[in-house]
């Protein structure tokens, strides 16, 4: 193959957004329907999907099952998006998978989208290596997402639901919940985070219509919470002193949903014990979600990109830094509620470096800086490169003794990480 994997996925014919999964199904039909060879956990929601997927994959791996994990977007390398037992697909295996999918995808009259090609590739690979079960993260919505090509999953998991992608999914919690509840099919069990009466009424109705068991985590059973920058310790009902090495104070809630889903799998005959749950949570890895990249000065990377997710991030920042002002590197998509995000950060902002994530939908730094100054009253400086913005913020953090964080998008995570490492090397 002359193209690199990224060049293959990002070629022009695969670009654009097309709802529905007819093209994904056509790809899988041509590949011999590998989707029928697997069992699944299917995870949708506005925020927390990736963390819940990572927790469930780690629990299933700890239980001895060969477990596939498909997520998006990637933080450092594309290979992160397709994992088996916590290991990224190797470059050689990725090339093998691409060579299998490429001749089909490149000759379809109705060209599939990039996400559809990636989804078909992941499903084919999981079947090719004989996974026992695959954990799939929905790309957007649920009902018309490419991942919904699969048969009824063992468990459909609905994470926290908030207002995001409103132009596509709807303008109310009920409309968005309706789109996401489309992953609920007859024969599956359902774990739902509990996202307010409006959303949960829709999810309950879908479960009743499809004859599916619905179970919610009891978040009041989360006790003795001990968050730290190394991770969070907590009790969840009868599970005492659980540990998840993810620093966000919201992560115990995601873990509780993962435990609830694991209990549903137990009830369906999957051999998952408390020891597996405990070991799986303790070994989970999930970069870019309230991840501490360095300690002196403190620099945190978090992919929150909408007010719902940023509220949880702000909660973590307040918990760890207790009223201290922070320096922020900000990069956001122009179609997000940027004003809402800015207003959430305003009380804790010492200043901002506005940068542009590598995505066509990204807001231009000059426009973002103007908005941040207007909405927060804090200093906001636009930068033409992510590296320059990180350098400026880290220098100020070091001089003032204040912590720093990069927020607003997962798309710039890899460049932020590299810039922080480069700054460290130069000190």
C-alpha cells in the first residue's frame, strides 16, 4: 500500500458526514459479515463514553476474556482506537486490516465515510483475531451511528447525556436521549447512568418497547470518595476501597456505571467476579482525560469539549486546586457552546492561550481569544501553533506557581503532549 494508514483513512472520498449504516453494512457484507461472529458491549452517551469503555474492557480482560475495544478519537496514535486486551493494534496488523478493507471501500459506488471504514475495519479485526467480546464506543448519537450495524449487544450502556451535537441529534435532552437509545435492541440488557427525568423517561420507554432489562447505578452508594492526582479511591455499595487510576473526580461515577454493566454481564452468564472488577478498574488506562502530564508546574490534559463535560472538569479543578487560578490552553470546535464553556472557566482563569486543534471545524485562535476575553475578563492571547501556546502557558505557570491545563478538545491532545514534553526537555 502506497498510502500510510492516516492517508488511507483521510482520503477525500471518505470525507463528510452521512447518517445511517447502510454503507457500513455493505462493507461488512463484502467482508463476510464478521459482525455476526462477535458478542458486544455497545456504549453511547454525551460524556464519559470513553472512560466507561476503557473500564469495561479492562474488567473483561481481567476476567480472562479476549476483549476488543474500539473508541474515537485517538489521542497520540491512530492505533489506540483498536485494542485487544489493552494492547494497541500493531502497525503491521493495522496494515493487514487496511489491505483487507481497502479494495472494497475504495470501489463502492456510495463511498463510505472515514468513520464507517474505520468501524468496519475494527469489527473485522476483532473477528479475525477471535475476540470473545468487543466493547464499541458510539461515534455520535446511536440509532444511525455506523457502530449500530451490530446485532443486539450483550449490554447497551447509556452514559451521561447532555446537550451536544444539537444540530444533528436534537435540541432537548429527550431528543438526544432518543437518538442515543437507538442502540437498545431486543435481547440486550441496558445500563443507564441516570441523566435526568426527561432523558430517562425516553430510555425507559425504549427498554419497555424492546423488552429489555434496565439497570441504573446507585450513585448514592458512592461513598468515602478520596480523589487524588494519581487516581480516585472510593466505595461503591458492597465494593469497598476500589481504585481507578484516573484523576477526574467524576471518574468514580463512570466506574459505577461500568460496574453496573459488568453486573448485567454476570447475570447473562459471563464469568466476572468482584476480584475481576477490582483488578480491572485498578489497571485501566485512558489518556487525555484529566491526565496529569507533569508536576512542576502542574499541567493537566483533559478532552472536555462541551458545557456538560466541562462542568465535570471544573468540579475536578475546584476540588484539587481549591479556588486557585489556573492558566489554560484552549482549543475548541466552532460548533460547540464555546460561550457556555468560557463562562464555566471564568471564575478560575488566570489567562488563556487560544490555539487551533487540527480539525476543519476548529475555531480560529483570534476569534477564540476575543470570545474568551469578553466572557471571562481574563487575558487571552491567540497563537498560530499549539506548541507556542503551550510554551507560553507553561512559562507563566512556572513563574507564578499556578497550575495549568489544556482543555476543549481531544483532537489536539497529541500535539499538547508533545509540546509539554519538549518544554520539559528544554528546562
